[in-house]
C-alpha cells in the first residue's frame, strides 16, 4: 500500500510538473487601461423607507478620474490559435448630477469598480499580418460592483461591494511584439452586466449596464 501511495504521488507530481511547465510556456498576462463609456440604461427600484423609482440614466464613465479604469487578463494558450483564461475589469459608471438629484439621491454610482470577472475563450491568428496578430475573445462571469448610493430623504447610505448578477464580455484587437517576452496591444471591448443591488434601509437598485472601451496595454508572455 505504501508503495502504491508513493508511486501514485510520484506520477501525480510528475504530471503536475509537466502541466506547470506547459502552462508556463503558454501563459500570457495582460494589463490595460483606456477610454471607457456607458450608454443610457434604465434604473429602477424601491427607495429605502418606501416608494419606488424608474428613470433612464445617462451614465458617465470618467475613465481617467480616480479610481481609474483598468483591467487584467490571464490567458493560457493551449495551441497557436486557441486560449482560455480569466479576466478582471474595473469599469465605472456615474449618474449625472442633475439626474441623480431628480431621483432624490446624492450619490448614485458604481465607481470603486463596476467590477466584471469572466472566464474567457480566446482565438488568435498568428502570421496573418506579419508581426501583427489579430485576436477575438468572449467570456461569461459575474459583476461585483462597489455600490455607492446615498438617498437624501431617508438618510440611507450604501457603500459596499455586492455580487449583483451575471456579466459577459466581447473583445477584438491586435497585438504586436516589442521584445521576445513583451508585446503591446490595442483592442475594443464590450461588457454587459445585469445588476440587482440592495440598498441600506430596505431599498433596491436594478439596472443593466453596457460599457464600451478602447484599450491599450502590455502583455508578458512566459
């Protein structure tokens, strides 16, 4: 039995080491920032303390204000063309001052991140345009925004991270090597999230948010 356990452990360790070497040889870690916007969407819900609201909000992205818009993506390229990975994007949306005031809110925003986390499938086409490699990708996951909503009449203040619903993303771009291990890229990225947030004092906020972004970044290949 001891020999069987040792043999099994040795086989598992050898296999894991081989997978680790393979993964390391095919891993790509990307970081990016850019210009992110969000079109209008309807916000509905209940006020803390009673009553309801329903309004079309012209969300603002404010990509370059603190905290900034950014993203991190890890991709395990299983072949020259097909990859799988995980991505986190710190998108942001603010309700304009006049629109939130009309609803009775002093704050109505997801600004410490309308954080989108997805599991991705990626496809690339090396050697199509010389050194420039086009790629596309898509992913499914969840939205984990920092909900920042203050209701004036009730004094309710919501300021916390919440798991608010499902999310998806689509990406298309090109990458260009600047050294053996480092490349730069530019891309368009779309995200969609369905958000159902709880407000302090018994209120709620429901809104489906779409974002559009033009990203630039660097990738490390190892």
